[in-house]
C-alpha cells in the first residue's frame, strides 16, 4: 500500500505544483484586461499566458489529479496493491515529459494558439507532441484501471465491484472515448501540417473533431467530484449512501451521454446544419439527468446522516451535519456553485439562447464556476481527505483548510458573477485588452474591476492550499514532536449503502455493453457531421504558423 | 424530471422559432484560396447591398486583424443579412444587444440575420482568438433611419470609420 501512496502523491504534487503558477497567470490576465494598470502590459505575453493557463488547468491539473485519485481509489477500495505498478510509473513519466515539453514551448513563445489549438493557426510541433504524450501516457492509466477492475472481478465471481472502483473505471472508459477526438485531430489534421507533410488545414473538420473531446472532457474533470459525493461524503457526514444502484446508474449515464453532445460548442459555427445541432441539443439535455439524480441521492444520503446525528424537523438535519469537516464544507459549497453554474449551462446548451452569449465572458464565467468552482473545490477536499492517509501525517490544519475553501468559494463568485453580466453586455472573451473609451465597452469597466478582486482572493486561496499541503506533508514531524502522542489516522473508508448490494446485474457491474452503446451514439451523432467534410467542395485554408513575435 | 426536460426543450424550440434567433447553419463552402479573385466576396462587392425585396445584405471579410470593410451602414427596422467569411484563420463577430453572433470559419460562409430596432453605432469585435493582434480587431455598424438609407441597386455603401 505504501508504494501506491507514493504513486498517488507524485501525481497529486504535479497537479497542484503546476496549479499554483497557473492561478498566478490567471490573476495577472484579469489585471491585464481590466482598466487597472498591469505589470508587463504586453498582449503577446497575454495570449501565451492564456495558452499556458488553459493547458495547465484543463489538461495537466485534471489528468494528473484524476490519475492519482484513480490509483489511490484502486488500492484503497480493492484493499490490495495495484497490479502494474511499473507501467503506472512509466505512464507518469511519459505524462510528465509531455507536460514539460508543452509548457516549455509555450513559454518560449512558439505555441500561442490557446489550449483549444484553433487551426489553421499552427504552433510548434513540440507543443502538440507534448500534449499528445500527456494524453497518450494517460492511456496507460486507463488500461490499468480496467485491468485492476477485471482481475478483481475474476477473483471475486459474482461479487459487486466496490462502487468507488466501478466509478473510477467508468471515468477511465470515458477518458479513452473523450481523448479520441483530440487524438484524431492531432494525428489526422494538425501534426501532418506541423511536420510539413500538408500545407492546408480543414478548419471545420478540426473544430468538429475537437468538439468530440471538448464537452466530454468536462465530465472527465467532474468525475472525481462525483465519486467523492457518492463514496466519501456520506461516510464523512456520518451516514450512509441512499442507493448504491442509483450511483452505478449515474456513472453509466455520464459515460453514455457525455460523448454525443459536443456540438453544442459549435452552435454558432457555419459548417453544420440545424439538424445535427438540434439532435445534440436534445442529447445534451439528457446529461442533466445524472446530475439531477445525484442532487436527489446525495441530499437523501445527507438527510440520513443529519437525522442520525440528532437533527430534527424539515431543515434541522442540515445544521446537524459536520460542517467543520473540509469534505462536508467543500461539498456544500460545490453544490451551491453547481446550482448557479448549472442554470447558466442550460442557456449555453440551448441552440437559440446560445446566440446571446456565445464566445462572450459569460462562457468564461460559466466554465470557471463549474470547473474552477464546483470541480476544483472538490479536488481540494479530496486532497485534504487523502493527505493524512497518503503521508501518514495529520492535516495541518482543518481550520486553515476551511479558510482556504471559503476564500475559493467567495473568490470564484466575485470573479464569475461580474463576468456573467459583462458577457450579457456583449464583452468578447480572450481579448488581451479593451479600449474602455468605446461606449459599449465602457459599461463593462466596473464589472471587470470587481472581478479582479475575486481573482486576488483565488490567488490567496491557492497559495494557502499549497501551504497547507506542504506543511502537512513535510513539516509534520517537527510539529508532531510537540504532541507526545499523535492521534492515530483512521484508514480511508468508503460510504456503505443503506442496503449494501449482495449481487448486481452484470450491466451494473461492468462496461462492455455500455461501451457499445457509446459507440452507437457517437456514430449516430457525429458520423454525418464528420463524414460531410470528405464530400464538401474544397474549403481548406493554408496553415498559419505562429512564431515568436 | 422528464417533464422538466420536456419543458426546457420546449423553451428552446419556441425561442428559436418565435424569436428568430437563427445561428448560422447554412453550410455553404467557399475556397479561401480564391475568394478574393472573383465571385461574391471580391473586394468591390463588400459592404451593404440593397436587395430587390427591400432587405439588405452586408458582405464582410474577417481577416487578421480587421474586418473589410471595417465600418458599414445599415437601415433601421429592415431585415439585414450578414454574410461573412475568412481567407485565413478562424474569427468571429458579435453585435452586443442584438442576436448577431457567429463564428467565421475559413472555408465556409456564415450567414446571420437581424433587424436593428434603434438608430446608433454598434461596435463589432472579433470574438475568437485569431492571433497576436486579436485585441485590435474591432469594426463598427452604423444604423441610420430607414428613409436616410439609399444604396443604388448595384453600388455598395460603406461608412468612413471615425
């Protein structure tokens, strides 16, 4: 188990180690685009910074965190060492090399294409190669998750796979499907141009392939948060999970419905007709289902916990919950942000209403609230929950952790609420600086100023996070000396269901059939939209290499 | 819960049909290598054109890092059809306070329609990252009273940027 702990910690440290500088960049970017004076006022630096911020947050923080979480869950939920440790470390190494390659290329100024690439803009091959290694290396993790679950099932015939393991394997399957879009885009469209084998790029095809990845990846980011809601939170709250089968169904629904919905990012694109845009709008609505089921199941589980702790009355059980626990507090704040961000998402996914906010600051606000807020605050909570188990030293301290979580919550709200409004006023996103003398721009100035305050709060919170993690991990020995008898750290326990399942149907204990369903849905939703590009009249544009200015 | 989803889907359909929010879904290809040599997007054909049915069509090129032309005049209360394409990379445009919001993808003509309810100046930024000069890519749409707008059937009107 000790070896698995080191593996998980290595992944977590890469994730959080790069997270902090990416937050610093984010705060500086907010200052740049505000009416306030900013240091290093340079638009070239701004776009390179956005590229690095996006690449680190969207690809590096998430992939490394999810992989580390997956290894920790595998070892602790199956209660045995991980099979394939050597392969896991090789995967870690490949991902790390890819990350450093991509980051160095961005810093050198040879990859200012943002994390969404935007071909025909063409960055250095080293950038795409780095991203490809990061994604490719993570496929070793995917295989290891599936192998570990399969071996356990073979050795325990008929027994239900522990829920946490089932859910992380769903995450692995989802990630493999998700990555297929960007992998085909890189291999089929971008790398041939970057290597000089072709001179032209089909921008419409590239955008469509990327859209396969672009929404499903959000659910890949989200899955650890949901696993924490189902498998950790009820235990921390002192209750039980309301329904194990419901939980399995939710993770299956995420796997099935995440893929055929990416075209809602292309509503304002001219290369697709209304038919498939509408079809994917409908599919997108189905993704709401697992989230609504989750809100129900988790509230029911928490009510069980609250009443077991002596809470009475219609709402009394809420106050009886252990809000001083970081996991409990973070989950509550996460749900609040999910509620706010979710309503914004309903507007984004609506074919027509999307016209009001497409590519405005509203969208930036939306995904910062959902990803930066709802999801990342749960990454913090998971780290706080796991740190003592992985390092063998107590968390120092829960009070600081609560401060950090509250700061992150308020910082995120103060950042994103003004952005939502500025977006409705038509402020375009991804612009280095604005001419605030233009009347239509001037009306957003005060909003942007307010959001800078939120950015500073987020920065303080991120510094505090690293301080807590470093202090708990490395400085704990000297602290422990003052306490003659350190309290023993209980092992990580996953929540039991009210009725723990003895047997579950095969469809709720594996993914074979569901992967077939995903394939059918992806072909139905994307077969024609991707295939059409091979029959349309010539429409490719020359590649535009971005070079260091 | 399914009823909830049905209601939300209903809102999408009704808002799309009744409020005339039409994202560009016309799927018209154009060769970005040759569009300047002839056809609809040759330079002399850019700007605002009067159609026989009383509506107007605004043809624009979005390129690194500006719109051609970078200022157009359109009449108030008239159906305005924007047709935009790009010879180089991906761009986009938005007119705040209207339903005009589209990506401009090289290889395709994006068409969006609107009707301006008020006279005045609208700023039109590029809203998709198109390179290091992206922040400077702003154009203007000037809406003038209907009776002051006159474009001979074959001429293309533009305005002088201020």
